[in-house]
C-alpha cells in the first residue's frame, strides 16, 4: 500500500530516471492509482497552463490553468473512444483494463 507521504518521493525518483520507478506508476490499478494519475495530470497541466498564460496577465494565466487540463482530458477521452472503435472494428476484444 502506498502512502500519501511517498508521493513526492516517487515523483522525484521518476524524474531522476531510477530503475523500476515507472513500475510504481503502472502497477496500481485500483481507484487510488487512477485518482493519483488524474490529480497529477491536473496539477501539472494547470501549472504549465498558468506559466504559458502568465506572460500577458493574471487573468490569462488563470484561464490557461483551467483550460489546459480540460484540453488534455478531452484529448485523452476522444483518443480512447477512437481507439476503442478501431479495436472493435478490427475484432479485438479489449476492455479498459487491458493494456
């Protein structure tokens, strides 16, 4: 079981490129692992969006911090639907847990 305190340590190990660090991100297939990935994408996307928008004004930084994670989630959702349709068309029996 992973603890909340180990989250920053795991991010540091992954950014460092430590062997086996990627397996810690891939292996948890429970609700906590999914929520952790969703929150990390939202936080990183918001930070990057705010840094893109900060060149002009604080209002644009806030707008981009909200827009970029939504754009990332929308792109992932559409991509997942299209890949699912292609898999079904090709006769592959895949579920969301396969990968």
